[in-house]
C-alpha cells in the first residue's frame, strides 16, 4: 500500500541556527523575525509527525500547519 504525501506550509515560531536551517535547505524558506516558514513541504503523515515532534524538542512553537493544494485548478 502506498503512503500518499501531502504538501504543507508550516510556520514555526522561534529561531533556528544556520546549521538547523541547512537541514531543510532544499525547501523554500521564509525567515521572518522570530518565525521560520517552511513552504511547499511534501511529506507523508509519519514524517509530518516526526517534524512537528522535532520542532517541539527544539523549543519551537508550531503556529500553523496548512495543507497546500498542489493542483490549483
């Protein structure tokens, strides 16, 4: 059985140091003061859970997790 991926925009409150930002360098990042925005992050449910747990462990607050419609039509 295939696990479907969904694309998300995720907003995290807090600052990541450059070495942590490098871990997600392949994604479009918007770095606002005290916020990190992961845009267009394609993940399956298990990976999303792991990402959110890691953000919490790093002391970041998850502000928003929003599925993005990959097909604009």
